C-alpha cells in the first residue's frame, strides 16, 4: 500500500506575536487510489457479509420488496472469493442461507424470494446471529460486515442501546464491522446510530424504501475500496499548546487516541482540531504532531502502519495578523461541523418537546452557513437546513429528528452518502 497522505491546513499560516490565540486546524486524511501507472492494481479484498433483514409485520409491502431487491443486488455483486450469510428476524431469528461465489447464487436468490413479513422485532437477536456467522467464517484478509435493515423498534429480547452497542464494539475490535439501515418513520434511530458508531460502520436513514438498493451499492463499493481498518488518530500538542477539542464527534480508544472510519480510496477524512496557543514571541515549532495508524487489508497479519504529520507556525506583528484572511477550506469545514452539532442539539430539544428552541438552534447555524464562503458543499448544507426548518413548520418532529441525526452523523464521521451507479460488480 502506498503512503496515506495527511494534509495539515491551519486557519492561519501565522499567529500574532505576543498574544494568545485559538487556532482551528483541518486534517485531511487520504487513502491512495489502488494501483498506479505501470503497476497492476492490488487485488480486491474478499468480502464476508451478513445481511440481516427485519421481516416483522410492519415490513410488509414496499419495505420488504426493496430490501429483497437490495439483497439480490448484493448476491449479484459477489465474487468467487466472497461469502454471504442471509439472516431474517421477526419473533424468531432464522438463518436463511450461507453461500459464496457464483455456485451458490441460485440458492441465495431463492432464500431472498421466500421472505415474508409477520410478527414482532427481535432486532438484537438478529444482529447476534449475523455477527456469529461472520465470526465462524474468517477467511484470510476478508472484510467482514453485518448489514442490518429494520423499520421498527426492538421489542423482543435485549433492547438497551448501551448494552447492544457494547457487544457491537466488541465485534468491531475483532474485525467485524456493523452498518445499520433504518427504514421509514418508526425505527429507533438512537439504537441504530449507536450500533453503527460502535461497529465502525455506516448509519443510514432510509426515508423511502426505493433508496435501499443504492445504499447497499454504496456500502459494498466502499468495502471493496477499503485499504485500512481499525484506524486511529493520535494528537500530541507542543509546549504551551492545548488541544481544546476535536469538532468531529469521534469516539476515543482506551489509549486516548480517536477512532477513525476505515481508510477507503476515493474518500477523504476531514477532522478539525481546535488548539489554544499561549503567547509567544518566536516561531512555535512542534505546535501539533499527528499520527494516523491503521491495519492494512492487503496482507493478513501485516504489521500496523502509520503516517505522521506536524505543524509549526511563525509569528507576525499583531497588526499584520489582523489583516490576514482565514483559510476558506478550514472555515467551510468548521461551519459544516458546527451545523452538525446544531442539528444534534435541535434533535435533543425536540425530545423535550421544545419546538421553539429547536427552531432557534437551526436558524442560528443556518445564518452562519449563509455567511460562510461560497461553495457547493455549504450550498448543499444550507438547503438541508432549510428543509429541516420546513419540517418544523409542518410539526413533523419524527422526520425532523431522524434527518437531523442522520445528517449530523454523516458529517461528523466523514461518511459516504448513497451513490448509485451502473455495472457494480466485485
């Protein structure tokens, strides 16, 4: 694997001499594209998937039909070295099929076609079955992931998000990730988000069943382009420098480092670090040292890899500093992350029935975004915030909360949204 690139972009390239300062620093972490001119691309990692589908009564009709269509696409995507476990749950959990490669496609397709909707929602037990099947299938170098699809509240078996998330985190540490897809209005977004966060996976709010195939495609494309997993970010501040916060909502490892999403070629992870720098009269060397570490997927058992970067900042006269313009890329990313935080706080206000506070919070971040640099990403964010405010006008707290939390999660974790495309095949 070629080196991972870590770009360090400070809000200002210099700081005012003799004055304390806050400094936002944007970290851009890029996995290299597979292959290079004159060299063959690296082999794609084999995939080992467990698709776990809710077939409770509320999934009847379009929801189950599109879940079946998405599962059929996943089967068509399988390569000769890939494996797929198909699990369904309602009151009970059923392993419908276990297969891999083209020889098992027909059996998998028949199992998918036989799904019917009835009963209640044993969500935790369904996830446990999928993860257990993957645990028993540990092909060298394979990427293992549970894809959980549900439209309802867990009402059978274990239901506590913190307990389920703890189990998901344990599986993630063992190399089995979890992504969750919540369909419609009635699922528990707090539970599904907690599972995805703990499982180093994606959390998707599927507003209409028609989106399911495209989201499955995005998941599988992302997996085939994964180059590093169990990724972490360690920050070391220099003398008289303090890391105030990381604006992204990242979990910490027991060592104090931050958990990052997998390194996926074509995806840039963007993290903003806020520093407090004491007054100084000379260049501040070693202002911040950054270490990104990961386990490569190219070779089973390969040693952990790392990329290092650092930041030093010279000093200028305060008057000269005041004339400087901040880096637009940093301003943009700070605004996007602040908007994500605003959405989370608005969702919390809705939980308390405080519609006015939710509106104030969303209007506040919308105004900040409007005053930011002109860019396609901020224009998209502005449109999303305006839509949330429209949702509030219609008093639709359910949809407002789900959209707010899903958008916030994706932004703060640099996640990929669903992108459809023809001809996807592993």
